[in-house]
């Protein structure tokens, strides 16, 4: 019997190893129904050839043997699974993107509630600290060119000199004397050369460098002095309540308050009205699409990726929470910078300015006097957002501390910013010289009190106050322009005041046991009202119309009040 080279009898059929067949079939590009290579995947159990030498048959017959996948949907099923996996991955990616938007909003809420630094005049002063001239001249203190010192040249003591020997015995050593003399000569030569070098070449360079240093220091000191003098001029103008100086200080403080959220543009402009000593702030609110409208995405059973919208009320609440923090931050900046108490009040209007050319929409308006600002802690002391019973980082509008504090100031807040529901501005930041319709309720009350106090009416007490006017009592000293006890009814508006209101004021005078009544309006009185006060029974009622109010402002305050329509 003959044997093959590998030791097996000739004629013996050897079944190739699976690894070998798999590599061959893989090289030929042949794959089985399940995507694998090898004899079991592409051919029948007899291998590529049958026992009779014919091509081996697969264990799958019929049409399934002629196409990949067969009737069991092998490749088609894998493709369906792959498509579903891709859709799931895309759904996850989009949801992660939405969550990143929620995280950014939460971070903005946190940073918008950070306390602001007071930008008063004291904090803006600059201080000059002179810088000494560097040792060593132009080289900035080069130790290599320092004056030679004898300590660097002095020789060591005589060799063999014991520590108990007196110094005189050491000096008697001839070797030490020769070294000492040589060291003195070397030191004197180095010192002479150093002095010559600095006298002939180094001195002019050092003098020039020193002069340049002194000139630079003088320029620095002059710049600091001029800046502080300019700042002091601004401070004097601010104390005189000049509008330009007050507005400049306020806008610097408002700009400094934005440093924590520079990636969220929310500029705020200021207009100061000397007549009422009130600052009107116009705050530009962020775009509505800053707040995410979706909670994420979900994958439908049919493989479609569907967005998951957030409830409209939740989205509106989140936007108002951010608006409340921006408004409180601006109010705090204005209050902190007014260390000289020039402001009697602050009006803030938050405007939504959209890019489609629509008219600006006022979403929040605050009319706060100085006492209200002093009583209110403007920004939350704790973290601006916390978990609320599984609600995530967002709190209900009625529970949000910033919104609660804003409403404590009597703010008007839109119920739904996404429905474009605006509010009426408390006052408009128009011209520096306002008319009566431009004034806020606090401004009008402040103006009436200031006018009558200057006229001699003391012990002012407000009984009722609203957007249209106020009712107050006061008492003037004997001999003043307004002696005795008075009931004052002041209102603003272009309408006419009739006789019925005069009768009502007369009844209030009797109820308050007052002596006189004053009916003040920025409009005018009807002829019937004028005739009523001229007759018997109502002569103790005094009338002041719009022209009279403007005349009082000019007389007692020295400031004009524009005529409104």
C-alpha cells in the first residue's frame, strides 16, 4: 500500500478542517444563508463534492437554495433589525440634544439669580501704586554686572592654621600674605574696570532708562488722577440729579450685572426723570424659543420617530421664571448702585422684541418705590431651582420664589407669553420731561405729595391709591399756604371732572373732620363743577386742573411737566 506524503494511505478521503474551508470560502466570497462562511453554511453535509464526485447538495432544497435568506427571511430580518436599531439610536441622540437644552436653561436660571456687585462710585475709583525702578539699570538687575565685592576675592585662611591660633599668627604666614596681596590687586583692578565701564558707557544708558521709567510712572499717575477727577465730576452731577449722570451710572451697573449671563443677551436701558426722581428701565427679554418645547423623542412601534411635546403651561412657567430673575437682577443693580438715594422709585418694563417686525410686547411691568425695594429681598438666597416632588428642575409658577417676590412688588406679569398676552406698562420711558399720562401710579403719587408738601401741607397720609390717582389727608401749619386739615383727591387723565365728584369730596371732608378739600386733576373741570364750588356750601373745596398742576411743578420744583393728551 502506498502512502501519501503526510503518512496517510493513498485513496483515503480527508475532510478539510473547518478553519481551512472557512478561509477558502471566505477568499472566494461565498457566504451562507446566515452570512457565515464555511462548508456547513454554503454546502451540504458532504462538503463541496458528494461521495460520487458530483457537487454536494445543500440540506436546503427548493427555491430557498437559490437565493440568499430563503423563506425564513434571514437577510430581510437582519435588515429590519438594523433599521430599528438605527431608529432607536437616532431617537436617543435627539432626546439627548433636547436634554442638553433643558440643562442649559437650568444653568441660565442658576446664573441669572447670582447676586450682583454694586457699581457705585467708590468701587470705580482707581488707585495708583508706583512701580520702583528695577535694580541694575536697563538690564533689569543683571547680577553679572554688579559691583565687585571684596568678599568674592578674599582668600581663605592660611593652611594649617589651627582654630586656637590667634589671628596675628595667621597673618604672619608668608603664603597667605602673597595670596592676600594678589587678591587685593585683582579686586582693585575689577572695581576700577567696573567703575570705568559704568562711567563711560553704562551711565547714559542707565540714565535714559531711568528717565523713561519715571516718565511712564508719571503718565500712569496722571491717567489715574484724571480718571478719578472725571469720576468725581460725574458723582457731583449725580448728586445734583442730572439725568445724563444718573443714566450713565445706572447703565454701567446694569451692564455689569449681565456678566454672569453673557451668553444670554438681555440689554437694559435707563431713563431718569428728575421731576419724580424715578428711573424707567426698559429690559429686552430673551426669545421665546429659548425654552425647550419638547421633553424628548420616542420610537413608535412602526419605527417612526415621534416628538414628545411639553405641556404649554410648563413651558410658559419656565419662561416666566427666567424673566422674573432677569427683572429682579436689574432692580437689584439699580437699587445697589444708588448709595446716595437719588432715586425715589424704579419702573421696569420687560419687552419682547421679535424679529418679524411686530410691535414690541410688554410681558412684565414693575412700579416700585424706594421703600418697597428696601423691604424686598430681590433675589432668592438659595439655589434658583430644586427638585419639587419629581417635577425635575422646574417649579410651579405659584411656588417659584422669584415670581412670588416679583408679584410682592405689585408687578403685572403676562399669564401666557406664548399666547402673546401683553400687560400695560406702568410707565413709558419716553422723554426726560414727561407728561401726566407718562407717569406711573407711584410717580404721580410722589409728584402730588412733593407739590403739596412744598406748599406747606405736612403729615401726609395716603388712604387710597390706584392707577388713576389717590386719596390722602394732610395738615398744614398756621400761616402756611395750606393751613388746617385737608382731604386731597388727585387723579390723572384727560377727562373732565363733574359736580358729582365735588359733592363726593365734600362728604369725605365732613367724614374726616377736615376743614378743606382739594380736588386735583391733570384734566379739566366742567362748568357745573366750577359753578358748584363758587356757590354757598362748597366754597371750602378748592380745584386745581392740569394747567395748575404744571404751574405748581414749575413754581415749587423748578421742573417742567409736559402737557399730555
